[in-house]
């Protein structure tokens, strides 16, 4: 890709591999729109049907070697039956499962709820990572609005209890960014991104440089978090998430160039160890 884009009017040619750690490429139509804009590897987060029906999600991931899957865990359904279904899914390597997605905030509950422990045991067994929605929800999707339950402080407790599982606090605990960067800096198995922040209609999208300033302050408070920061876009045009260049621009403004390779690629390979089964270096 070419870092320094149309947003800035500057161009700095830097050739990097990229893993988009968080997308919702849930249909072939969304897939085609995404790859018309970029040629990344991308991890696809499935939705529970109660939040958004996405019947083509698994087949879409299977259709393209650049896509990998995180099936959804429904916090309103029993964990044991979901683990059984996930075992069947992961047995087929064509599903390319690298983790799971849990929609805290959208669904009431927290990462350290004991009802999720069978899920984490399964993840430890299968080298799966767990991504959580944290903080503020989409402007258009149904939600329980349990922001407190989605806090990264709960993810930190789960990470301490399950040290061999990697936990990803997606969206950087929006709006508690500094709390999130502190947890990332002090927990080797907690990772994050700021994907989805540039949602069409959201204030952050109207003032990108101002938003970058807020992130810069949180990262400067806990610079160790850079070791576990990843690139993600949350791409899903059906819910007003189609921004890509905004994230390249933000990363270029927030981090030193020597960190780009880790943020765009290496950190995701470490955060999602099963990616190494599919992406051969």
C-alpha cells in the first residue's frame, strides 16, 4: 500500500503486508467491495443472528484465501452447546477459524462472567483468540448498551485467569482509551485496535485529526501498548463502516515508521496464533 494518502495530500511509499484484524465481510457483496479497495488479509467477525442476520458469512470466508473467520458466541445461549457446534466447525479446515467474537455491550454480560469459562477452555485447547466488542455500539444495530460490562477491566480479569488465551479488546474500550492502553501495557495476552471509530455519522469521523489527538494521548500515557496494537477497520458498508484510508492515515500519524510492520502485520500474527496455519511467512 501507499501510506500517506488522499486525506493528507502526502505520499510516502512503504510496502507492507497488512492483516485487517477486524472486519465484518459477511457476504460476497461486501467481500467484493472490500477487495476493490485493498488487498489485505482480513479476519471476519460473524454476527449473532439476534444482532444482524448474516447467513452468507461462513461461505464468504471459505470463498477467498485472504479471509479468516471468528464465529460469534451468543452470550444469551448456553456455552456448552455452542462449544459443541464450534468443535464441528473447527474440524473443517476450510472454515479457517482463528478466533471467536463476543459482543459484550451489545449483549449484557462481561468477559469475566463464569458462564464464558467453557468457551475460554475451548480456546486454550484449540489456540483460538477471543475478540470482544468494547464500549460504544453501532448507531444502527440493536444493543443492550451494557458499556460497563464490556469494559477492558473485565477482559483483564479473564486474561489473568486464562493466561494462554489471547484476548482482544476491540475498539480500544471506547471511550476509555487510556484504561485500555494501560491494560495492554501490563498484560501480555491483551491486545487492541481502534477499528470502527470512523463510523459514518459519528463525531470521530467528522474530526479525524481531533480523534487522532485523543488516541495519541492514551498511547503516550502507556507506550508499552504499542507492542499489542493492531490494524483493523471494522469494514461493513451495510452498517455505515466503509472507511479504510482513515485508518492508514491515523496509523501514520500515531506511530513511528519502525512500528508499522508490527501494527499492520506482526502483532496480528502473534495475537491470533492460528493465522500461522494459513499465512505462511
